[in-house]
C-alpha cells in the first residue's frame, strides 16, 4: 500500500514539475523580455521536450523525479515533501555548460 502511494506521489510530483518547469521558464522569459523586440542579447528559449525519470537520491530514502529538457539541455530534480504538501527542488544542471567544461569530472 505504501509503495503504491509513493509511486502516485512520484508521478504527481513529476507531472507538477513538468508543468512548473515549463511555466516558470516562460514566466521568467517574459519577465526578462526574452524574445521581445528591442531587447538586445537575449536568447529565445525553445519550447522544451521533456523526459521524466523517477529515482532515488543518494543517501536518502526519498524518491526523486528527474526532468530533462532535451531541447534546452537542462535538467531539474524535485522531490515531494509530504509534510508540507509541496515540491522541493533538489538541483538544477545546465547540461550544455557541463558538456563544454573541459576536464570536469565528478
């Protein structure tokens, strides 16, 4: 029973993360004037193509949802905080800058 609930929470967290990530990116882009005429040197963010994978965070029993935006080469990880009924951000990576960094290892 607890496993099914965990899977449902993970699925809900993932769906919310995808909606939040897309909405936040669009809202941030609009707030900064990205793609608007007269705003110089602002890149236009492409509409994302998302893949979601559930997993575990190293050193924790909590389930984590990893959301990869393959078009914009970004990844975000979130987990469900049942005590506060909200998503907590675990981390964000710009995969394009990680790939460009020479000699960087884990």
